[in-house]
């Protein structure tokens, strides 16, 4: 039986290098399109509306990351359960999970709307005190996005379900199509109809609605997928605890990004100064550039997780270690080249988004210190996903969650209080340095325990 599995499963038989191409490249394309949307959206707002609009959207970034985190909380947890039930051909239990996730999704979505309507406007006004225009635009932008959360969450849920049901190729095509539609809609609404930040938000909501309609139509037509009739036959409550528990790790990573960004905005506001809007706009440019660069890296890490997990499950530990070694080198080269390129262009990169000289200079001043240890960020992410794949979530948590939840927020306020405001950005390489030391220590202990084979020990028959 094992020989049949080896021959039929490409993750167990194909050369490791080829697997990274066939698995990682399509995923990187889809994720890069999402990052491209953020880049183009920022350019539309900065060039056709102005730095204040870009600052308002950048000011809203932590809240947007919370929306993404809560969306992944339900969809990610559901897909884990769904895949296992479908793998055991238990379609009844899979249908029950699918329907229950709809109920939880809507409870979270409408609860989030209620919370935002109660505390969102005064919270935004307090954080942007003295910058009323930024606060007003951010409130408009977030109000539209938050009211569209039910559409966003349901689209994410159906997308995760379709992937679990074996229609990943359709999802790749759909993701690219919806992203392109979103870019077109944003241009029409922001530039053509001059709706500003509201146009950006409406473009996103409309594109998500289109994606949801296409996914529901696919489920209606494809009999291989769980039927929509299940929504009438199974309860919308139950299984919520299991879904939340399984979706929490991915959700926490997005919440960590929100926390770090919120700490930056709070520290800038705390230090005060007349250039508040310009600094926030510059920070928004940097986060979007880094976000775009991060997407292919995340695709590599997810591909590593799949390849390593499959081979470890089959007992091919040397082959799993070969995949880790290959992924670490790819990540190091990618991040190293990117670091050099961004350092070389940092002084003028902001001109692609705005014409304001202060914002352009600010983006460069923020980006340079944040790039100091960027070359090592990719290998650390790959290593974290490796530990997740082999069943060591505590090590994954150390490498992925310690920086955004503990180190970055603390160091941001330490640097902002003890040094001048422009030194705030050195908090990020300081946090990276701590994580790099921890990653090296964890990896060395893992090797000494004999759990990770050195490349020289890997048999040639399982390496590409």
C-alpha cells in the first residue's frame, strides 16, 4: 500500500525543487495579486486624491487587519475540519460543519458591526486628535468596509470550502479575476467618479460581492461540492468551539500585524508634531510595499508546510529536511535581493504613490531602518511553518507571534520615548534581532536532538 501512495502522490515522489515550482508559483501569483491591489489602491489615492486620503487609509490599516483576522478565524477553522471529513468520505458531517460555519460567520460579522458603531467613531477621533480630516476620512472608509463584512466573511468561507473540496484551480483563477475587477472598480470610483476613500472601500465591497456570487453559483452547478440545500437541513449552531480553536493560530498572526501597526500609530500620535498626516501617509506606503513583498514569501512558506507535512506523515524525514533546506535558501536569496533593491530605491520609491516631497522623504526614512535585517525574515517564516508542519506549534508561536504581540509594541514605545521620533523605526530591526537569535537557538537545539538531518546526511535518492 505504501508503494502505491508513493507513486500516486507527487509530494512523495516528485523532485523537491519541482514541487516548489508547481505548488508555490501558482500560490505566489494569487497572493501577489492581492498585494498588488494594495499597491495600486494606494497609488490611486495618493496621486489622484492626495496625501491626506492616503494617510486616512493607512490610519485604518490596523482595523482592516482585524477584519482579515476575524474572517480567517471562521474560514480557517472550518476548512481544517471540512478537509478531514471529506477525506474520510463523511459528507454528512462535512455538511454539518459547513452550515455551522455560516452561523458563526454571521454572528461574528454582525457583532463586529455593532461594536464598530458603538466605539469606532470616538476611538478614531481620539487617536487622530488634532487631525480631524484624517479621522473623518478614516471613519467613512471603515464604515463602508465594516458594513460589508458579512459579504467579506461569507466569500472567505466559501473560498476556503471550495479549496477543501478540491477546486483549488478554480479558486486561483477566481482570485486573480476578482482582484483585477477590484482594481478596475477602484480606478472608476476613485479617479473617474472622484469618490476618494469611499470609492476605495466601495470597490472592495463590490468585488467581494461579485466573488461570493460566483462561488455560490459554482456550488449550485457542481454536484461534487456540498449542496446549498444543506443550509436548510442542518442547524446553524454547534461545532463553533472546534472551528474557533482551529482557526485561532492563523487569526492571531493577522491580529499581531494589527497590534504592531496600532502601536506605531499610537506612538506617533503620542509624540505629536505638525507632520502627523505626512508620517502616517509615509508609513502607509511602506506597509503596502512590504505587504506586496511578503505575499510570495508567504506562498513559499505555505508550500513548505504542505511538502514537509506530507513527507513527515509518510515517514520520509530526510526528504522533508531536504525541502526545508531548499526553502531556507530560496527565502534567504529572495529577501536578500529584495533588501538590496529596496535600499537602493528607498529615497525615491514614494514618488510612485504621491508627489508630496515630505511624504516621499518620510517613506525612505522609515523603510531604511526597517530593512536592516530583512534578509533573515524569510528563512524565519519558513522555519516557523516547518515546525508547524511537524507538530511543534509552540516553536511556531515563538517565531511568528512573539515579535508582533510582545517585542514590537514594547520596543516601539521604548524607542519613541527614549529617542527622537525618527528613531522609532529602529524598534523593528531590534525585534528582528531578538527573533533571529531565538530562531538560531531553536534550530540548533532541534539539530542536536537529531530531529533535523544535516544536508550532507540526506540520501541522494530523495533529493532532486
